[in-house]
């Protein structure tokens, strides 16, 4: 029975109140600092009272508009945008090296390292060049090794102009997002945008930050790039759409923020593989059924539209957890104050004596005699106040001695 009675007790710590201005001011200052941190940073800035959804669902549809001129041709969207589906990743071609009328056959290789004087120099080499398979013959007129493949071969070292008009092309971006946790949906075409306004507006970070139409030249400039250089070598530009939504506020405050950056910064710094280019071909047939093609080496600005974001809404669980953390953290101040109090303050020894009460050996036998009933003895000692110094230890603690 006594065991049970002893179990149902409550222990509380004994406190030493120090009446000192110095330590008092430090204590309150530290507490104030901790409270300010929690209220200002954790609760107001980081919104720790909210539950957060970072799994944003999004769809992006794009459409490019504009006309350009390239090698005596007017280029429209179907000519310079690939792939044509209007996805979040697409390329606006700005420079093309065309090799027209290629047919399957035999022709001299154009690369300088395949120059030769006789057939023996074309034998015993790795059989495939960049353009085809070596036949082992040296072409007498061109003095280079002959290959089998698409002929004539491409010469991609020529200097070709870029399509400057691409700077004035516009990109229209339609973005819908959803936060599944809150079942919250929104898009970047606001209802207050009339179709008339939408036709005329152009994104500008200062004057028109919500217009979903972007001029390519502006996008490149806002990404910190030079248009001419980028169009010449090719590159990847990211248009990032950030949604930071506080759903405790009104629906209208959940708006996208557009930022621009060059994503392939590695090809900008590195000279081995500068820029971005790829090859593709268009295939045709002669009336007699024989096939020929136009090979294109394309340089262009690839646009990646990236959507990210999170939404927060008040929830009781994170609020409670963070409140408890805040209250607990206020207690951290005592650790600092104890260090100052017991080590650096005038009269530290007196404070130490008050805080840590020493038990001398003389008193120990009396406790040891009752060691079989340790719990009970401590209780009686404490209750009877026969030995105050021992009563500060709880029964559970002294069992270890
Ligand atoms: C882009 O448009 C502006 C204004 O319409 C025009 O002055 C400029 O010449 C155009 N730039 C190019 C490269 O066509």
C-alpha cells in the first residue's frame, strides 16, 4: 500500500530567487530576445501556425507568336518552334545551318582530319566518321577519304546569320495550379484581365508584373544574358513561376511571381561544349521515288517553364507544437544566467552555496540504516524535517548512491 501511495506523488523543483540587478536584467533580456525571436521570426515571418502544402500540381501551356526572316524566307511559328505542342519546354530556333538535297550515296568526307593522298591512308581507321562509313578509297579530286552515307556531308563550321526578329517574339504562358491538400485552384490569367488587355499587354516586372505575355528579348535580358550571343550559340533559359500563397488571406493575394534565369550556366563558362544545338532533318521524295532530305543543325533558345510554390493555412496542431516549443525555449535563458551567476558575478561563491547544498558524510549512516526502505525513509525525513539537507533528494534519485 505504501508503495502505491509513494508512487502517486508530485515532485517540484525548489527555486533559488536571486535578487540581483545584473542577473535580473540579463535574465529578462534573454527571455525577451527568445520571445521576440519566436513571435517575430517563427510565427510572423515563417508562419509556423500554418500547415503547409508544397505538393503543387500544375499545368503549363505556351504559345509563341511573331514573324521572322531567315535566308530569304519568312519564318512563322511552325518553322521556328519545336516541338509544336505548346508544352512547358520548347525551343525557338534562332540560327540554322542547312545542308540541302542530301541523298544516300558515296562522297568525300569534309572533315580536315580525313584528308589523304592515297587509298592506304583511308584504310585501317575506325570505320565510322561523323557523317558515314569509310569505304577505304581516297577521293582523287577532293583529296579526302570517301564515305558512304548522306551526301553531300554537312559543313557546320560556316558562319551563318541569326534571326534577329526572334527578340521581338512573344511567349504566352497559361498556367493552372492546384494545392491538393486545401483543394485550392488558381491560374495566372486573372478574371480582371479582359481579353482586350490580354492581347496588348506585355510582361514588365515593374509596370505589368501579372501579364502572362513575355517578349523573348525581355526574358533573355532579365535572365542576365546578351541576346545576340545567346541566339548565336544557343542556350537554355528558365522562366520560373513561383506561387507563395497564404490561404488565410483573401483569394486575390495568391499571385504568381515570375523570375528568369539561365539554366545551362555550365555551357556558358565552359568552352568545350558551348551553347545548345541539335540536328534534325526533313525528308522528301522525288517523283521517281528516290528519297532526299534537308539536314538542319539548329541553334536556339530553349525555354523551360518551371512552376514551384507552396500554400499555408492556419491549423491548430502546428500552432500548439510551436507554442510549446516557444515556452520551453524561454527556459533556455536560465542555463545562460546560471553560468553567469555561478562563475562571473560578484559573490558567486555565496550563490553557489545557496544553490548547491552539500551533504556531509556524517549524515549518511542514518540514511544507510534505512536503506531497505529507502522510499519511506526519505519521506519521513522530509516530512519530519529532521535533516533538511537530505530531503532535497528524491527517493528515486538516492537509490543510485
Ligand atoms: C522589334 O520591335 C521594335 C518595335 O516594334 C522595332 O523597333 C525593332 O526594330 C524590332 N527588332 C527587331 C530585331 O526586329
